């Protein structure tokens, strides 16, 4: 009987030790915080929801901020597209409906559960990664305009 009590006590201590961390923190939360709060990249408040949406979805399966994975790096996307008229709505459609052939033969997965507003916030976060341009991104509707 004493032997079983020791096993039960050891098992109980094991479970308590395993659950004693920050139970509210999730992998997605930690990834988001490291994405928006690293010393090299502190994301302005107006772009943080876009960063959160990117980490909450499967974007990092194929993309990275600085390097090509399966799809292009977010910084490369920003440098290529952000100065073009109508690009936010076009890229929103690509995120929601998927695309193929824009960056090679790889197909971008569709994300039909995202709203246009969420896709737009993701794009504005991506554009914020290119420090060579500054844009007025006030509001959730309208067009993206270059600041003087």
C-alpha cells in the first residue's frame, strides 16, 4: 500500500510541475509577441493586428519576414507591390481566394474564412516591413496613399 502511495504522490507532483507554467500563453501568442516586439522589429500599433492575424493563420508555413521559404519573404512582397495602385484589394483577393503563378509554380493556399478587412490588415502589416516607403493607413477602408 505504501508503495502505491509513493507512485501516486510522484505522479501527482509530475502533473503539478508540468502545469505550473503560464497556462494562458499559447504557441501562437508567443509567436505573435516575438514577431511584433523583437528589438529589431517593433511593429507600430496600427499594424499589430495584421501581425497577429498572420501568426494566427498558416502564413509562416510558406512565408518568412526576411527569407524565401516556399513563398516570397514578406519584405520582398512589400518592396514589389506597395507602390502600385489597387494592390491592397488585389492582394486581399489572393489571400482569401489563393493564387498560383505569381511567384513561380507554387500555389498559395486560399483562406476563405478571412474577411476583406482582416486580409487588408495583414497586407498593411506586410507593407510596414519595407522602411523605404511611408504610407497613410488610417482607417480600414479606402485606398493606400503615399505620404509626401
